[in-house]
């Protein structure tokens, strides 16, 4: 049964959960810390934060709004946002009473962080309704390339609906250490690598770093555009947003160009017989026009 916060002592609260184990944000439209009586967690004052008008639908209509504010320790730092720590973060909005605050007492919606703009000491974050964010069309594209996503997960380990690759990412994940860097040319090396050339091409790498809270975590994923087995060198699509040096720990997974040749030759996954089933999901002779 849905509960409703007392209208005479009503306050709005926001909880932001990033995709990675970084700085979790809890704020409330209240002048001092608001401690929830059920969970004993503290929601900080939403100093300098403005929520644009938002609309909560009773059905499945998507809702969205903007969060505008200035950087402070209670919410986000400039470093947090520029490093991409909150890209795709989940946000929970609820109302409660400041007299007897209860976490999630009156849920008002779940949102996903979309576009994030940073300018000087201010930021604007687009919060997209969960229905809109995950509104996907399950139809299959009739093409030669595979319709599946490798490992059935995104680079940050989020499940991909309707993907039936069937391979387990844990069987392919590599964890190691950087031995050379050349990010002027978008490259880094690991002399311990023994994989064949292009094994990691189209894959993703995450580097470990220390965030603004002093926690050692893996950052956002970066796409690998090439891997040279002779020089043990990775080439990235873009340079990391944080400092990567010799000795930095990283983890990387191989990539797939979605062709049947790669599926068979690289992953032996034409017909996956594992617990999840799956395998290659493309078509040998797709039509070239509407009359095909």
C-alpha cells in the first residue's frame, strides 16, 4: 500500500546511487541534517540545489526534470562529474515528514542521470524517468551482424534486455597493471600480456584510481580501439579523465565486432550450450530492400 507523507511537514529527499562504488549522495530540502528514523542514515541539506518542475505520472508515462546547483561537499564536486562517476547514476526521489522522517516513505519516482553539463562552479543534470530511460524496442534487426551484446551486459555490468549472447564475462575478465603510458597517442602498455593481436579490440578497460572521498575504485569504462600483441599496447578511443601512471591497476575485457567469423573463431559461441543458452543472433541473407 502506498503511503503519503504528512502534507504539513512534508520535505523532498533525493538519493543518488552511482553505477560504480563511488560517492553516494543523500540530500533533503531541509536546513539541517535529516536523520531517517528507520535507517539512521543522514540526508544533508540541499544547499544551492534547484529542482525544475517535474511531473510524476500514475501510469507508465515517462517523467523528467533538471537538477541545477553549485558544487559543494553535500552533493557533487567538479571532480566527481568531470570524471564521469555519475554517468548513468540511479536517482530515487521521495517525500517524507521532517517530524518523523522515514526513508522512501512516499516514493515519487526513479530516474537515471542523462546529460550532465558543467560550467565554472555550477552544474546541470538531466534526470530521466526510469520508464523513458529503459524504454527499448525488443524487435530484432534483420542483419548479418549479431543482435546480441557481448556477455549480455554493458561495460559497467548492467544487464542488457533481450540479449542472449550467453557468455560469462567472468571467464574473460583480465586484471593487471600498467607498465607504460603514452596518452598523447591514447596508448598504454602491459608487458605481461600474452593475448593475440586485436583480442581486446572493441573491448573496454577500467583503471583504478582514488576518488575525491579517498576510496580506491575502478572508474568509467574506456573503449579499446586496437591491441598490439607484439608491443603489448592498447589504444583507446579517448584518454582517461583521471591520472593513469605506471603501476596503475586496470581490468579489461575483450571485444566483439558482431560478425559470425569472430563469434566462431574467437569465442566459439555460434550455439551456446550454457545454462543461459544463446549464441550468434544474426542472419546470413538479410533482404537488401523491401522486396528482398
